[in-house]
C-alpha cells in the first residue's frame, strides 16, 4: 500500500517491495494509522445519524449494471452517486462508520441512489491473498437477488463491524455466508457465495471499476472516492451527504 495522501492508492504491490521485508507488520500498521488519521483531519469523526442503521425501506431495491456496479436505492431516485471502495480498505470502513447511516436514510427517502463500484487492489494485503475479490463476489451474490435492505445490511456489515484488518486474517467463504445470512440474504445468495459462483465476474468487474476510477482520477486514484455526475466530492466534509441529497 502506498499512502502519499489521506487515502489508499490502488497500486499493485510486488514481492520486491517493502511488504516482503521482515518489518511488514510494522509498516502496514503505520500506514493504516497514518491514512485513517489523515482522512479524519478533513472532518469530524462523530458518527452521523447514529442509531438509524442500514437502509431498511422495502421500496429500496438493488440491481447490477452490465459493468458490475451495484446500484442501491429507490427505483425513482433522480440522482445517483458513485462510491468506489475496496472491501479491505480501512479508510473505506471509516467512511462507512461515520457516514453510512446518514447515507442509508437518504436511500430510504429516495433522495439519491448509490452506485457501488468495488475494486480489489488490496487482495495481496489479505492473508488469503484474494479476500477483496471474494468479498466483491459475495456482494454480487447478495445483490443479484434484488433485496435492497438485505444487500444494504450486508454491505454495512462488511465495511464496519465485520471488516477484516488489512494485513491480518480475513473471512473465508463460510464466514461470508454467515454474515450474509445475518443480513437476511436469500438461500440462493448463500449458495452462490459458498460455491464461489461469481469469483470470475468479480475479478472482471473489479478491473472495470479500477479502469473507470483511474480515468476519473488519473494518478490520484484511491479509495474511498465519491463522485456525482463525474465530479469528485470531498467525502471527508461533514455535510457531503446532505449536500448530495439536495
């Protein structure tokens, strides 16, 4: 992981980098602490709308675009925001913890929809070496069932209380199944995760999302990144969710 700014930069890490050296744990922990502390400098770390939970309005649906993006919101929402995340990215988890419940209320009220574009550049920083990809595949398994509240809760859990630590242990498929079951995912979704049915599509979709993010951000591509109509917004600002809902 390269952290020249407040966010993770999606740059592949080879076996010749410092991550292969003996001080890997110290380096990773230091970079995570730096990234989170830098991200928090942009705004308050107080949880917004605490107690609301994930989106739970039955009218909220979820669907997958042809490029693999996962769209969550009411079908009649007139605005869609794009959020780029890696399931293992701790700063993405921090954003979800602070703003996720505020986003959920806007989804329930139909103020906007969210198009999640998930990337997997942190695969190499998971103990399994493919956690981000498997987590994306699990997201797709839950999303394709079309149950918005179930997907919303699954996404929330994966990025908050159930998010693994970068450089540490991660969830195997059966643990991902248990999280999906807790979120209310369908039996078909659980079977999909168990069998790894969407692993290949997850890799392809993560690649598409990475190319889209790079096209929008150039050499400053990183996660989390939030865009409205192709314009990047400051997701560290306290009022960004409220402004997006206007």
